[in-house]
C-alpha cells in the first residue's frame, strides 16, 4: 500500500540565513512521500531563489505567518500536514515517526514534536536551557503535525491572532481527538540572541496576547501558560538541571525575569490602549 503524502508547509520572509538548512532537513527525512511547500511573504533577499531550489510548490502570500500557513495547507495534496518555521530543522526520523503514530491510532488529530533551541552566544544557551524544561509539559508544547481534513475542519490557524496562535490551534485540534507525541526533535535556530532583542520581542508579543486569552480554546491552559509563579516552579522542580552550570542557570532566570516584566508591561499597554 502506498504511503500517505505528507505536505510540509514552510512560511518565509527574508529567511535566507536559515532557509537552506531548514529545507535540507526536510529533504533528508527517512520518510519519502513528502511534498514540500514554501509560502513566501514577498521577501527582498535570496529567500525565493533558495526556496525554488528545494520546493515542490512555491507561493507568495502575506501578511503574516498564519495566513501563509493556511494558504499552504489549502494548496497541499497531503493526507497529513506538518508546519514548521524557516528557522527550524527536523531530525531525520520526525515525519516517519509521526505518520506511523497517526496511522496506528485513528483517534489522533495531531502530533506534538518536541523542540530544542540552539544558537550563538550566552543568551542563546540560556534560551536552550529554558526550552528544555518545557519538553513533555502538555500546556507548554503545541502540535505541528496534523490530519489535514481535521485541520481544515477547525479553520486552521486563527489569522487574526499574532501571539499564542500555536497553542490556540493545538488546543482546538485536541478537542477533535487526542494529540500524540514523538521523541524526535525540531531544532529551533535562535541565532545570536541579545537580552534587549529578547525582551523587546516579549513586549511585542505580549501586546498581541489578549486575543488569545479571550478565545474559548485557551480556557483550558492559559492560566498555567501565563503563570509566572508556575513557570518558576517548573524551573526549580529540576534543580540539578537548572544549576548544572550555575552561571547559565542564573542567566536564564535573569533573562526570564526580564521577559516576564516587559511582557507584563506590553500586556498592560495594550489593555490601556483599549480603554
């Protein structure tokens, strides 16, 4: 019997620094029946040229990642779809494991692929340490591999949502069926992180977070996802890991404290703007 097609959707915008590694990791999958779709947001660098070297289908679409993702899924031929960002790489067995899991258990609507960060410099190492605490924590992880029909039945990504959209979709998919989980990783290239860049990013996304908090799908997990005390409890639940390298552990805690502070400021600013 022919293996089902898996469509891999990669939204891009000026992604030339990371895109080749991302697409190479897709082409290197042990699973063979893959359709690779790149949906570019009118890049001004070499992104389209790189994408055309690898992609089975290439489209131009904007204005944000969620519309790009949804458009790619609608143009796909796969029974299953997996959606990753252009700064991510897949471990070689990810798609094979996810397909096997979905084919064996028809009650699954999606599959969680754990994520590991990497990058340059001290703060990137702090981010890697932080993300390691979220592996296996159900309310912090989100599915990226979906049954296409079920994805379309829930409307895909909420295109009005800029922050929290991964959690939102994952939770809506979980309402249709269980979410499975594979052991292979997605590797997220954080690049060279600066502390200022990190907290500015948190401020921006926190400004956009109120929509996610207001939707019904978030009700189940949002309290845990946004609890500062809960996050510190999670970090301190594994003291050997947190302080294996004391400087790195303290740096990560300092970075998260800054991000929480600026995230709260961004959220309050957005609320006051609506008053």
